[in-house]
C-alpha cells in the first residue's frame, strides 16, 4: 500500500494529566512521537506517524474488539478525498479499548481526533476493517 500519514490530536483539559492523554493515544497507535502545545484552555497533544505500521495497533484492536463492521461504517463516513477523519473516545482509549465518538458532546473530556491521509483510502479501509460478512 502507498504512503500513509496519520495525524492525531487530543485536547488536554486542565483536569487531565498529559501523561494519561499520551497513554490513551499510545494505547491505540503505539509509540508515536507526541508534542504538547499550551492553549488558553489547557493544552493540545499532537502526534504524527507514517506508514502502515503506525496503524498496526489500531488494526489489531479492531479485530480483538470485534467491531470491524462498525469501524468500517465510521471510516467510510469520515472519508473525504484522500483523507479519513474519525474521533475516538479518550477515556476508552486510555483503558486500551476502542470506541468511536462524534466530534463533540459524546465524551466530556473531548475526543481523540484522527486523520489518515493516503493515495487510496478505500483500500486502507478494506485493510483496516474488512467486511466480516
């Protein structure tokens, strides 16, 4: 598969520990290089990764949690051009699981925003979350 770039962003609220938000991201994407930027309402954690290996942990979690069909729907919903954007529940990610969420209101601490860019996003979705039926 061609070049894959993954961009991850999560708010770190004043009530949250940066380490815990970082761990939530690493639980889904492995050992990615994260950066923290201060904002007026806390901070934002960002990370970038390249290559399919950066999605291996997500790939395995989707199989372990048996949510490939649901994931497939969410990924296709977030597909625009050469990018797929979706949101994950931060608290669930911290616990080492996956729960897709909406951009706002579902997770009180804000979601983890994930954007994946590649030449053939449909092929990537077929790899990440193939049809199970």
